[in-house]
């Protein structure tokens, strides 16, 4: 058995393990849901938002790569494309959220709306029917963009037509704008409206950066696993690792900047409709989690990613990436869960089962898509000359 066959067998094995874990996790979710419907839907939403962040971030980074033509994107392009092709699965996995609207959102509960003037005012926008229509629009945008990006990339592999690179670049500019609109409004609908009295004009940007950081960390972690296999082993260099590390550093800094800016604006405004969101999250158990995020999601990776030696060694860079994936999960939990548990964290086994269940299914879909195409782009005119030069062609 040659190296390629061994690598494919390893990916097949990981895919089977992920799918088995996902099925078991979802079955356990279903079993516990019989006892506590409300907690099931809350845990499911938290886990879903985290896992959806990866394909959302993959799409943004992929279009950024097509716009810039950066050499940094060459070794991770197939990983990004495989991530975007999982949106169909995520659309199917959103069904429980639609079914559980009345358990998740006060604006979906007629009794709550009847006694709350603000919910009545927002009813033309926040209502189950229009919510469902917007869900369809969001996924239509993401799936449509993913289809075009992958279709033209596949044609480029087969034909080597240089016009396809131009077409991908032309799509990516307006595509990023559509992506940003969809991410902003979906984050408002699915997460911010959990506390419908609160609002922030920066919330959509924060979610965008969380998605980009989580996706970049994921693909760097995956690249480490694939870097010893052909053809990636001879196609990546220390300078590319350094570039990927710089991008991770940029996303870490942007996350910290936006998060602090939102806090500063709300603190200085001291408006009674805005401060309860931070009052719940800045004290007690949630305050402790906020402190952990400040240290481990910003300060530590910031200091590590400033080090050239860390960024040029993929093994060390992947350790930082793995830490950021875990901390992004904690960050999403900090954003979602206080809407239901303002007095402090109250973890449920369903939180774990939902993360494992949705994550296992998503990872299985990701590996299934990754196997369908070569691990490196073929015939991209932006890189062929460089590759021939490096390989002495």
C-alpha cells in the first residue's frame, strides 16, 4: 500500500469515527430531549452556532484568498472548499431550531408578546413566519456562493482555463458582501434575539470574526495532520506557515478589538436597555469565563503568535490553533447560554451531547467532501509558475 492509499485509509477511518460519534451524540440528545425539551433546544442551538461558524469562516477566507491571490491560501484551499460544501448538511441540521422556536425565543411565545410592548413593536420582523423565510434566504446565499466557488474551481482543475481565476476573483468581492449581510442578520436572528430587548450594531462583526478565527484555526489544525502526506508535504513551506500564523494573529486582535469596543461603547453609554447583557456576563461565574477568554483567547495566543518561531513551525502553530478552537467553543457558550442562565453557568450533559452529535456529523461530511478532490488545486495560473520553479520544472 503506497502513501496515498494509507492517507486515504486514515481519512476514511477518521470519517467513520466522526460519523459514529455524531450519531451516538444525536441519539443521546434525543433520549434526553424526552425528559427536558427546553434544555435540548438550548443546548442544540449553542452547539449548532459553534459548528456553523467553521463553514461560514471557510467561505470568507476562501473568497479573501481568491481576491488577493495570496500564496498563503494554496495549501489550505481544498480544506476551505470542503468546508463550504457542508452548508447543505448544516441547512438540514437547522431543522430542530425551527421546531424549537417557542422554547428558545420569547418573541415566538404569544403569551410573552402579549405582555411586552417592545416585542409587539418588533413583531413585524421577529415572528416565526418571517424568521423561517430569512433562514431560507441565508442558506440560499451560502449554498449558492459555495456552489459557484466549487464549480469554477473544479472546472479549473479539469481545463486549466485562466479565465476561471478571474471569474472566481470577480465573484468573491460581491460574494463577501452578501456573506457579510447573511452572517450579520443570521446572528441577530439566531443569537442576539434570544435577548430581544438588547441590541448592538457591532454584534454581526463580532460573529464574523469569531467565524473567521475558528475556521482559520480549524484549517491550520487540519493542515498539520495532512502536512506529512503527499502532495502537501512538498508543497508547503515555513513562509506559508508564517503567513497563516499572521492571519490567525490578525483575527485574534480583531476579535479583541471589536469585543472591547462593544463593551466600551455600552459601558460609556450606560443605557438601561443595553447594560443588562454585560451585567449578566461580567460578574459571577460568567465573569470568570470572561476572564478566561481575555487571557486564553486573546492574551496568550497574541503573545505566542508574535513569535516568528511559533508561526514557522506547523506543529507549534497547530497547538495554538487547537487551543483557539476550544476557546471559540467557550466564547460561543458565553454568548448564548447567559440568555437562559443569567445568574451563572449551569452546564448540562446535553451541551456535550449536542456538540459531539452535530460536530461528528459535520466532520464526517467535511471528510467526505475532502476526499472528492485532490488535496491541492490543479492548474491555477497564479501558482503553477511558482510550483515549477520550486520543483525545478
